[in-house]
């Protein structure tokens, strides 16, 4: 292999100019519809052209659906109160250090 050829796992730029590192690094934002329209379009175009990144997208999309489906029970009513109390105590205690 020459020194100019990318090695395994090296970021690859495709025709839309988005490399795999960027696409994978922003995958969760894309899945959660947190990207602005131009960024979302760049990631979508990359996924259309890059099979390895599309595979990662598919895996993460399935995991997200499974977690959502499996985590539908509500937390106990007093949980919010206990968390709020602990946060209040943590805020009023002086920082160590």
C-alpha cells in the first residue's frame, strides 16, 4: 500500500464533501432531528453514498427504536421529588477543591 492510500478506518470524503468521521460524529444529532437543514442534508447525502456509514446509521436507528419501546414504563412518582431534593442539597454545599 502506498502512503497516499487511506488505511482501514481512515476518514473517507465522498462526492458531497462530508467525510465519514463527521457523518458518524453527528449521527445521533441526525437521528434525533437536531441538525439544521443544510447539515442534515449533508449527512443524508453522505449516508446515501457511503455503505459503511449507512450500516452504522441502521444499527443506531434500530437500537434507538428498541430503547424507546422498552423504556415506556413511568418512574415512581416520588423519584422526581428525591432527585430534586438531592440537586438542591448538591447546589447548596460548597464545592470541594
